[in-house]
């Protein structure tokens, strides 16, 4: 698909050294940040021998949690400076590979059925709405039968909830936030059922299990 993601690489490059401190100090946009990442790992049923793809890995906070479960992790991100922070934090661990990819949601550089888990946190809202369905199909393409797709991000139950939130929260940027009802419809068409759990008025964890075949 010849379509760029909402390219904020320069912004994340300049934010890389402060990112971890900022997300833990921000009790609005990143409220319950650690719980949300932990929930993504939980629903992914991470364990040794499982191979995980973490898209938009940033400074590696989600990747570190998967590694702690014994999994092998590939982390993709368009910001080399973010990845440099991740490599520094994790050190020399042969179970993880961090790789810079310009549009990691839209052009995943791996063959079909390569991963047991495909996950992402706080990154999917950078994908324009017109490209989201394609991005989800690309993520599912590299997922093994029986694997888990899991996402933690700011999103809304429906269009009305989005309108209300954007009016209510001055700090809420107008990005490309997903709506739960639209994800449910998309996955239903693909023969999958979306599960979801809400953590804040604007933050959810959603996941599906790929059918066995």
C-alpha cells in the first residue's frame, strides 16, 4: 500500500531521551500506562518460545515486558533515536531485535505467519483512518494461526463517545483515534471476535485470537 503513516519521526527523535519520564508523569494522556502495557502482555498469553512483534516499540517498554515472560521479541519503530534508548535499556539480549522501519504498520518486513503475537501500544492512533483497515490486515498477515493480536491505545467506544471526549478533555489531541464499534465490525467481517477492556474514559486494550485454521 503506497501510503505513509502520519510521520512524526522528527518529533519522536527529539522526545526519545525524555519519553519514559514524560509518560509516567502524565496522568491524563498516559493515565494507567503501566497497567495497560501489562494487560496487553496478559491477553497475549506471552511465554517462552513465543515470538512477538511489537510495532511502534519506541523505547522498548512493552518489549521489556514480553522479554520478562521469556518470549523472543522483534520491535519495529520509525525513530532510530527511540530505538537507541530501547537498546541501551535492554542491553545485550539475543532474544530481542530492534529494527527501524519507515512505516511499520503498513509494510511489515516479515513473511506470513511469522509471529505468535502481534502487539502495539500508544502508536496505532498515528495511522490515518483510511489506512487502518489495511494496517490491521497487514498485522494479521504475519500472525500465526491461534496467535493473538493485541492493542493498547487511546480510542473511543463509538463516534458519540469520541465527540464527547474531544469536547471534554482539552489535553486530548485530535489524532486518528480508533472506535471500538468500527473495530468490532472489521473483525466480524474477518471471522474474528474482538474483546476489549476499558482503563480510562479514553484508553482501552483490545485483542483478538487468530482462528486455528
